[in-house]
């Protein structure tokens, strides 16, 4: 069965997650620098392969040190702490601690491997099994056992490090097969289906059916990103439609571009099935759109908004883009691009001249004019990465003699500096790449420093943060690097006009030498509290008898009685309970497509439900909610004030929830509280 994967080019494609800066988080104590004086590297850390040796260096001015040597070393990959490096030596997987100990082999004949984004653990596939390993243990343990007839393909960690998505394929001669994306719980080993499709073997046409290819996860972990198309390596090489599949496996995948999965007409909407062509940031998905395996033509940069479902093109058709990477705050994209090369006639020299014009560019994710960062005609610039604080960009520079060096530049184009003189020894075939796409992750890997996710996860483990998040799971969490490194947990009460009013803020400082929480204080509407924080969190009354409810997935804010608690039996969305209640009432958030309908028509649709939740004589009442026309649906009088009611309000603009687009927000509640609940409603 392994040959089937090779024919389909499943194992030939590299894992996308290694091409992006590693997001990481730890709940344990660790030092982030073992190479220098104990201070954290200001611009991250880089590992690279040169002349059969594995090297590492703190950036920008640390001393290069050799970690391992031997034939066929490739594909270094960082753990999220920057303490450990995985790398391949031949077909085997090796692990080495940065600044300590010797490299050791951790698995043999490994196909794919990936480090967790939140802890110093890793997964790998070998012999049809998916295994999980960690530095403290000699052997990885099996997460997914070998199953006769099945092969494993790409793997990808969920952002929170709880799940590992993986491809599993079975194609038999003259029998039905299946291919799909599954996920496994990294702690328990429980396996769940995300999406599968059926295949069959035809004597004349070979394998027939559509195949999903794993690309990664959405930043909130609610969706799995995938390509979908025919079981054909040739068609796959020219790109396939990109889509989203709910990670709970209950819904069909939906395409990011267009309304269907018609790959035959997807020339302008396909995305190459290659590393570096897809990147994510909170709320956003960036990808290089345009079919054709030639990376020097028909390649535009686009950004998809998970919340609204809107797609925006950030570059024009006269430039060919590769290697997009988000800044840590998601506001910028850096990428490599050169003028589109057309009608080259397949002549490599002409194409190389075109590729040599690739430079680094940066553009705002909300639009605007792209700005060029580099412009030295002696170099071709590719594979950029942002540092964790957003102050630096690391990238590869290739000169006319196939020599590659690594450089840093700041996002405004200043501070250009060479940090690694040479990587490789490289051949012309390698630097030309696969139709212009070079597999740089074979030769170097970047640890961008302490990622926001690492800091957030470390501070979430403090007693104060646990108590605040238990009461306010929708609290906004922000990393502040402007002064002393800190993480803020903040809840705001929205006033009229959607302006913030009273607020509650917990600030947890981070010791940058150890990445562990240090001092902390509570800010209650401007009153700073440094002692007995837990007691004050129990007693805080800044919101009076109400507490705020913020649900980014549904795009709403409202307030409810402070004694209400999450109602069991109702699903969470992105970790936010969908319903709260108590003995005296409740509320539940929901949405409806309703495209083309008026608010009154949607309300009547609710009132006439066949199950008659509002009784025989429901009453409609026109209202204004957050400046928008809406309708209440009240129950029949005989049901009493404790019966269910609802409020129907159109969204200011459609929102995308678990891949579906909705035009109307519906707030359910008891008839006694529905007016007060609706009065506090704000759209985000």
C-alpha cells in the first residue's frame, strides 16, 4: 500500500505546519536559552544544515554551534520551547537537546513527523502507525495502531495541542476503498472521524473517487483545512480547491472559494498542494490562489475571513506570489513575489532569470498597497518568517551561484543583516525547486521566540486566570510586549454606541528568562488590586447584578443575570457556552440563514414551527435592537412568562459559523427576561 501513496504523491508533499512559525505553549517551567548567557534571544533561533552537519544559533548575534553530524541530515523542526530539535537522518527520526546531550534516534523509517504547538512532544508515522514521543521517554507510544490495508499520510496538530489530524487511505484491487481525514486525542488515543469519502478501483481508469488532502487547522480548532479533488497525482500537482471541514465531523466540507467542488472549472480558484502556500492567523486564512504547477505564473495572494466568509485579493495578476506568512498580530502578511513569467517556452535559463527577480513584500491583511522590503538584484529572496514579537523577519537569500544565506530584516525594510553565511551545499535542481517551489524546510527551521500562544497558555494555568476564565470564558486575552512582558485577561461592559464602559482586567507578568508567570494584579475599572486577588474575583461587582456575555463565533455581546450558569446539554462554540440559565430563566444564542427574507418573515417562520414551541397563539412584536429592526416572538398567554420566547434581528453583515453563512441572529430566552436580554444586545 505504501506504493499507492507514492503514486498519489501523498507522502511526497511536505507537512504545512513546519512551514509556519511554530505556535507554542507550556504549563511547565523551562529556560528558553541554553546557548548564550541565559537571556532570551531577541530575534528567535535558527537551525540549519550545512555540509552534513546540523547547526543552531541565537539571533541576531549568537554564536553558531554544531548539534549533530552525519550523512543525509535534513528537515530540522523545533519544539515550541526552542529546547529540542527533531531532524531526519536518512529514513530515521532523531532528537537532540539544544546545548545539552547527544542526538539520539527516536524512531526508524519515519514517513511524517510534527512537533506539538503547545508542549515538547511530537508525533510521527511509521509502518502504518501514528506514534507520540517526548524527550524524557526512550520510545514513542502508539496512538493509532496499524490497520491492514490502510496507509497514513499527512499529519497536523490542532492549535491547542489536544488533537492530531491525519490522513488514512485504503485502495484495493477490484474492491471498494476509502480515504479520509481523522483525528486522534493526543492524551487518550481516542480516534474520531472528520471526513471520509469512498473510492473504487476501475480496471481502465484506476482509482476513482474524490480524495481529501490535509492542509491544517483553523486557528480556533473548529475547522480542518483541506484540499479535495480526484485521486490523481497529475491533477493534484496543478492545484485543487481549498475547503473547510468542521472538526467534529458532523457536516460536509465547504469550499473557501466558490460554491462547489468542481475541480474541472477551478483553474482560477485552485491552491497548490504544497507547503508554504497556506497560512493562518486568528480569524484569517491566507493562501496563494491560482492553478497550474508553475509557481511563476497565475499565483495571487488572497485572505479569507473565517467570521464573515469574505475573500479578498491582496495582490494583482501581474505578480506571482509564494510563501505567505502572518505577523503575530495577524495585521500584516510578508511574502515572496516576482513579476509573472509568461510564455517562457519551458527554457530553464529564462525561468531562472524570472525566479531571480523574487523579492520580499509586505501588505496589510485588511488591504492596501503592497510594500517591497528587499530589492538587491544580486539575490533571490524567499521563505520569510516573522519573529514572535513581530520586530524581525527571517528569510533565505539565493545568489547567482546557488549559495544560500539567511538574513534578518525589520517589517519597515530597515535593519537588513546577514545572520547565517551559508546553508547546504546546494545543487541547481534543488534551488530551481519543483516548478519553482523550493523545499526550504529540508535545510532550515526557525524558532521565532516565545510565541503568544506559549505565554497565554502559561498564564492560563495561574489560579487567578483559571477563576476569571471559569466565570468569563469569553474574556479577551492579549499579549503585551510594549513594556514588561505580560498577558492581559479583560472583560468589558459595552455601553450604548458599542463603546467600552466598566471593565475587569487581570494582568499576569512573565519572567522572560524562564517563561513562567511572575507578578500579577487585578484592575477593577481603574482600581488596582495586588493582594487577595482571588477573593476580589469572587466578590467583584463592576457589572452590578449582570455579567457580560461575548460570543465571537456568533458576533454578539449581551448581558445576563450574574447567578445564571452554563446549561448542560448545549454545545459550546470555540469554547464559549451557547446557553446560560437558572431557576428563573435562560437564554440561548442561535442563527438562521434567512437570505432574502425580511425580519418579519423570519419571525413568522419561527412562530409557525411545527412543534409549536410558542403555543397555539404566539404574538409578534416589532422592536429595534442595537439600531436594527427586529421582532419578538412571544408565547401564547396560557403558557405563562416562564415559557420560551425569541428575538429575531438581522446581522449588520452575514457571519460564518462553522463554515455556514448566516444573515439573522436569533436570541432565545424566557418571556420574562427576553426584553432585557435583547436591550443589552450588541453586534461585534
